[in-house]
């Protein structure tokens, strides 16, 4: 098709040299359009025509026309190069913008969705922590464990959830899982000294006395005024038969907080182990004065009075322990011992039977 139109134009323009200048302008426009737009047959036809006129018959052009041609060709080339460069850059930046802004919008929407979901999960987790704390205070430890687990399932990054879970598991006697929960809590907040002490108590319950002692020493190194750490260290030292060190730990706890009855009781217990009953009685008396609601403190005070031969006072102490905790088989057993020492065997037998009723394994060697 291009050849056909070219031959036709050759015939028409053979004797029309005056058309050269307008055709030069047509050449310029065709070249420009030919480079920037689609190169269909029509443009190819015009291009062939101009090529024929200027190449095949360039000997007919005057020097001025040749010079004009070269000037226009040069200008056309420069203009075309400039336009092409700008056009390519424009197309490039347009493509970048077309990709960038939708991606930015998508990213923003995605991030907003993630933030909303995370915030919602955190809010829900906080509610479960509050529920777990309420259940724990009521002594409903199994329900507390479920609540803390629900919180952790929604957002595992809250220290309070792991710490509360450890406390609830400890109260259920699940010391191994309690230790693991405390470890997760400490991975979030390594400087939580209360949690370190609680982990030490759980380790103590597992019989890991040295590990527990190391934790107490770590806490006291950073916070020497932590009375609870001194008290629990004293208890741990008793298990390690280091009685003098245990009494020192209890003294430190009493020095920091004289109103803490546990420290008074702890030192009294060490003195019983050392056979120093008169001194032990003073500390037990102080312990029940500070907190008269601890049944086992009254029980240990009764044991001390019984060892001192003060059986009637011992029975009163055991009665107080039973009043606070009627299910204490130990208190009933110790009361029976005091009646036995008074020669009241029938009454003592009645109390021994009560102790066995509450704890059938009390005399089977299962419990000390």
C-alpha cells in the first residue's frame, strides 16, 4: 500500500517544485507525529512522499532550500528530542505516581485496620485481666486462671496477665506452671521484684531451695529494703538448715517492717527448732498481737506453751486456732496432746478422732 501511494505522488509532484517548502513543513509535522503517535499507513505514506521529494529530487533544490532543510531538520530533531525526553519523564513519573498513591492508600488502610484490631484486642485483654483479678480476690482461682488465659489469648504482651496467672496457679498448687507463668511475666518486665519473689516461693514449694535463694539474693541486691524478700529468704534458709542465717533474715524483715507478723513468727519457729522455747514464746506472742487472725500462729504458740508445760494456756491457744480455722487437723491433734498431758485421756481421744476425721492421713506418715 505504501509503494502504491508513493508512485502516485511521484507522478503528481514531478513538475511542482514550488511545493517543496510546504512539504518541508509537512515533513516536520509528520516526523513529530510519527515519533510520538501511532505509525499507521497514512503517516507512513506521507513520510514516503517527503522522503521521495527530498532524497530523490534533492538535486533540484536550491542551496537556500537545502540550507533551510538542514536548519529545519536540526530544529526538528532538537525539538523532538526535547519533547520525547519530557514525555518519557512525564510517563515515568505518572507510572510511579499511579503505583505509589494507591499503594500508600492501601498501606494506610491496612495499617489503620491493624491498629484498630490491635487496640480492640488490647481493650478486650484488659477486661479479662480485671475479671481475673476479681476472681482471684474472691478465691475462685480456677475461674481466675481461665480469665487470665483469655486475656493472654487476645494479647500476650501484658505483664499483669502472666503475673496474675502465676499467682492463681500457685494457689491451686500447680507450682511448675506457676513458675513458667512468672518467667513469661519477667520476660516482659525483668525488674518486677515482687514477681521474682513469687517465683522464688514457687521454687521453694518444688524443693528447689538453692534456686529460690538465688532469686531472693538478686532482689535484695537491687532492693535491700524489701521486707517480703528477707522473710522468704529466712524461710528458705530454714529448709537448708541454716538457722543462724535464717534468724538474721527475719531480723532484717522485722527491722524494715515491725508490723509484719510473718517475720516475728518465722524467728519464733527457728527458736523452737533450736529448743529455745522461752524466747520463741515472746516472738509468737508478738506475732499474734500484730495479726491475731493467723490460725497457724496460734497453733505454733500453743506448741511452745505445751513444750513449756503450760498445758491450759496451750489449750487456749489451740482453741483460738480452731476458732479461726475449724478444719485444721493439726490444731485438733495438738489440742488432744495437751489434754493427754493433763491426764484427760477420754477427752484427748475425742480430739484425736476429730483430727483423723479431718485428715485420715495425719497418722499414716503422709504428712509431718
